[in-house]
């Protein structure tokens, strides 16, 4: 077993003679080429882009660009609603925020623009 250079999981297993795989993060690496593995890890950052192509960061303010229906709510979130202090997360809905009148929400970055 090899330690994963990406997430430090101790359960890396051999896929072939010169490749190992991590069961937790699915990272593949060659233990003889550890410098390349560390460079690949640092280049895989979570960059979130808004509807206009601007990068978003934690703490940014955004504006919703189209009406978004909300399950269980009688009305949608209207276009033009300003959302303050967003948090970037992993996954399909990559923005966590609080919207006045709706509470905590997870939004897709393709439906917002930087304010």
C-alpha cells in the first residue's frame, strides 16, 4: 500500500506495475514520479465562474440573473435579487448562501453574476 500524494489516504493500491490508485479521491499516480503528482494536485483548484465568465470567491456578492423556482416555496427567487457573502463549495450547486425571505440556499454559479 502507498500513501496518496493528493489526500494522504494510507490505502493506495496498485493498479498496474507502475500506477497506484486512491480509493478515497480516485487520484492515480506513479510512486517513482512524485514531483509530477504534486504538480497535478496543485493545478486542480476549484475555480468557480459566474454567468459572465468572472471568477467567484468566498465572500463575494452576486446577483441572480434569472427567476429560479424553489421546491416547496410558493414563488421563485426573482432575477435581480442580490445575494451577499457567498461561500464556494464542491458539487453541482457550488455556491452556498443565505437569501432574504428564503433562508439558506445552494445555487449554481451559471445563474449568478458578480455584483
